[in-house]
């Protein structure tokens, strides 16, 4: 029997247009729904991007964008010439890397432990308590931490002095201790909320896998390592690779509410450095150049992280 090749059927342009209009008539309420969000994003996210021209100018507010002198890459060169700028970049990388590593490990461990709790009421209560700090702002938590860690009369120093007889520790005035406080307090605030992803992944594990492991004589500890962790590994890979895009985001809100001039050498990050350069020193062009440098590197890291997530975990948005 001869194979018959049918010519491709082309849909008339008028029919395609008519189908699009019918689809638009059905979905126009959804378009209206997202319109306010689009307008807000346009006003606060896209229009301000026109100000990036300041990075290539010796910008003076009284001269404006059109009359300020163009200096090319002068401010980008200064970024790598100033010792303070290089130190700020290193501080950002160190603090962000510690936050990413600890912020990945702690929620996984806690999710595995919480999964072993058999009473639902206790489990839900613990889960609620640990993710509540996520909803508190760093303005509130910053004030609480400053009081708790105060050298004079702080609850933590009084407890350490009473239990171990140690002298008061200047947690927010010593650079090394400041980094420790920043990382630990960020983990404490966010790990409960991050844990939800892993709890959902654990809930999706096939119960028959646990039953088969139990028949083979595996303990709960062995089941965790040989069933639970391998099953949720794709989610862990996705979260870890996507966090790569945040390597230059060390947490402006947190550090701005906790730091002081005593810890600039160890605690100052790119975002706080940009704030001080622009708002306190009035060096708008240099601050814009630093911010634009950070945005460019972050964009490249985000693209890389999505490529890695697709390669290792078959994860993609589009």
C-alpha cells in the first residue's frame, strides 16, 4: 500500500486572529488583575534603570543627566583600585557563601528530624513556631539582637558570665563575632520557612519504599539515608543551584540594622557600601557603578544557576 503524503494544512490568518480575540475575551479579567503589578514594576523597577547612566558620568545633581560630564569607565576602574571596595566584595562573598551553605543544610536536617515526629499536633506546633520569625522585619529583630547581645547588661553576656565566668563579648563590635552573629541570626530567622519545601518533598516520597526498606531490616536512620535523602536530592540540587544567583546578596536589611563603623572591615557588604557612598557621601556616580557591577555579576550567576538546575535536576521555568 502506497504511503500518501498529505500537504500541510495552513490556518488562514483571519482565523488565527479570530481565535486570539476569543481567547483574549475569556482571559481579559486576568490581564486586568496583573495590570497594577505591571505598573508598579514599571515605575519602581524599570524606569529607575535609566539612572544607570550616572555610572559613566561625573554626575552632579544640579547639572542633571544631560549636562554632567561623561567619564567612561573611570568609576569602574576606581572600584578595583580602592582597598575598601575590594574588601567589601570579599566581605559580601564570605557572608553570602556562609549563609547559603548553612541555610541549605539546617532546613534539610530539621525537616528530616521533624518528619520523624509522629504526633501531628506536636509536628504542626513546632513547624509554626520555627517559621514565625520569617515574618518579622529586621528592624524589629535588629533591636532585639542589639539588646540581647549588649556588652552592658545583655542577656547573652550575662548568661555566659554566670555559667562560664567569661568576660563580656562585644558581639556587634568585633568583626569576626559580627559575621558569626549575622549568619546565625539569618539562619534562625529563615530556616523554618525554607524547611517547608523539604517537608513537602519528603511528604511526596512513596511509602512503599519505606516498607521495602523496613522488610530488608533497615532502621529509621538507614531509611533516612538510603530512601528519603536520595528521593529529595533533585529538590536539594534545584534549591542549591538557584541560591548561586544570590551569592552577592548578603542581606542589606539585616546588616544595615546591626552594623556600625567598628565592623566595617569585616561586615560591610556591597549594598551597605553603595548606600553610604550615595546617600551619606553624595558620590552618586561611584555608587551607581558599584551597584551596576553587582547587578551584572548577579545576572550572569542567575543565568548560570538556571542552566545548572536544568542540567542536573531537569528544572526549568520556561
